[in-house]
């Protein structure tokens, strides 16, 4: 990947981050900070589509920052900031909204899925892809790492960038590339469905002790007896073990499944140990970071400054091209 390319991704501080978030996005974010000019943001505007508790949003935002820093995100290697610290984003979102056909939003698969799973069908949720497009386009992003479920929204961002360029000037917005993250399969929750805060089936990254044990032991399995041979590839516990174990350990555990005399309780205990060991160093770092709340504020303040500078470089010519008047500069 070209060192100079801008990488953009965000994560919602809508609740405690879980191992599905880690393997689905965070692990890739941390790796990609070494591969380009990375911008990672806390999507707190997006979170308002599903969370209406200001105190909880602030707490969640702080927790997400702690999680990322503890897991290895380096604010000196990337721009790490809160979405709400960049007013140019919502400014661009409004302009894009004036160019967006209602029919395009009505085709939104993510909107339909979220409403089907119980979220309120509010306008913020309906127009979510427009704000997401602004998030991407305001930094002239080149690479946008996302999962398969976000592919349509990246296509919408590309479409809206093209609409604005055709309407007001060909070089105003850069057309981003999608980067579909396919490094891991869907991470199953304790009920076998995709791990998701909205399903309440998560194992939080920094769970420990009795809380972690309770979640791991609650993973649903079939009713095969202890002595029966089992297919590891059909087991939710083994699907999680594969994420944390090295190849030799994975193969040894898979052989135990197939040989019989190895129960799901045994597998869950192995998984519990693997999770505990995997996050042990990060857990200690997080506890140290918690002692210095001013550092968390400093990280977001500096990240916000850097993000606003980049966003303003993109937004200023758009204002001029669209005829919007501004009597001051940031």
C-alpha cells in the first residue's frame, strides 16, 4: 500500500467494545496505522441514531479511547479523534444531502436491517449513509477498510462524490477505494448469531474474572454427550478458539473434538484461558491509562485539531464552488 495514501475508518461508541469489534475492525485499524496516513474517528454523531443518553455516550467514548490505546493504537502514528470535533463533516453532509435522491436512501440495506432488528426508523438512521459519505470524503480518503456489510455505503459515498464533482467541479472530492476486510470470518456471539451489541450476545474485550467466565460458559452448543466425537467446524466455541489460538493449539483442540471424551465444558475452559492470556498485556495497559484521564482528553484534542485542518482544506474550495458565504475562517 502506498505510504502516502489516506486511510479512513470509524467506530461507534455505542457500548462496550467486544471481541467481534476487535477482530472485525480494531485489529486491522491498529495494523494499518503503519501503512499510510490513517484517520480513525469515534462516530458519536452516528451513535445518536440509537443512543439517547448523553452521560452514557460520554462514558462510552472515553472507554473506546482507552480500549484502542491499550490495544496498541498510537496517536503519534495516526489521527485519532471524535467525529463531533470536525464541524466540516456535517457541513459537507448537508451539501451532499441536497444532491442525494430519496430513492437512493430507500435502497439502503443497512437501514432495513437495523429497523428489522428493532432500531427506531428515525431520519438520522435513514440518512446515515450521507453522513458516512461525508466522514469519508472530507479527508480526501483513499482507502476505506470496511466489512462486507458496509460495501453498499462505500458505493454510495463514491456515487455522491461523483454527483458533487459533476455539479460543481471535477476535482473537489476524491473518489475513495473500498478495502473489504476479509481476514476473519463472522465472529459468533454466545447465542451463535453474529456478535453484536444490539443482540446482547457479546463477550467484551476487557471482561475478566467471573464476568468473563460467565459469558464464555453461556456460549450455546448442541447436546452431544461428553464421550461423543464432535465436529469442531460446527461449534461456536471452536470458532472463537480459532481467533485466539496459534495453529498448533487449534489443531490439538480440533483433534480432541473429533476423538471423543472431550466436552464443550473443556473447550470453554480452554477458550477462557486463551482470551485471558491474549488480552493480558493490554488489560494492564488499560488500567494504567485509566489513572490519567487528562491524557485521554489530550489525545482527542490533538487529533481533532489535525482532523479539522485536513477537513478545512477540502471544505474551503467546496464552499467557494457552491456559492456558500463564510465571513470567517477556522
